[in-house]
C-alpha cells in the first residue's frame, strides 16, 4: 500500500515537472523590467495593427484581381458564368 502511494506521488511530481517545462517553453526567456514590459506590450499592439492592415490590403487586392478576371472572361472572351443553385 505504501509503495503504491509512493509511486502515485512520484508520477504526480514527474507530471508537474513536465508541465512546468512545457509552460517554461512558451514563457519569456528573461524577466522583463518594469520599463521594458509596457514597451513590449505597445510594440505588440502596433505590430498587430500593422499586420491587420496588411491582411485587409491583401484582401482588397484579391477582390480587385477577381473582378478584373471576371471582366476579362466575360467581356473579352465571352464566357458566361451562371450560378444556378440545385
């Protein structure tokens, strides 16, 4: 009975150690000082805004390219595109 309890405790502690290693992998490498942490947060928000702008611009470019392709197919080559729901 005591050996089973000891094995259970050992497995639990090894699981905790594994979880700590996994969490440490996703955490910061060094401790951020009180000045660096707010600057890092602001930089992260600015980069998020920049990447959102790039994504929206890419979507706009895709839509323009699709409209040009549609006009090229229908007006120049005479292909008709019909959508008939079945």
